[in-house]
C-alpha cells in the first residue's frame, strides 16, 4: 500500500519528494517506510524523525 502511494505521487503526479513526520518509537512504521525507499533525514525533536523519499534516489 505504501509503495503504491509512493509510485503514484512520484510517477503519476510528478512530485519530486515525499516527506513524512514519524514518531521515533514507531519502529514498525519506520521500517516499512525505509523498505519503500524513504530515508531518515533529520531529528525534528525528542520524539519525531523527518523521513523523505526523493524520486532520483528511490529504489
């Protein structure tokens, strides 16, 4: 489901990047996003991580 949405946004809608705000404690979500090409970009605060998927670096 995540992969389909990523493909839709990047390929069909022409988005250059997708950005997510994920709680650090949500390790299952982080793992799922990483499997779909997202990378951890920055720690936002004590409990959130900024994750992004850029079209050029996507698997």
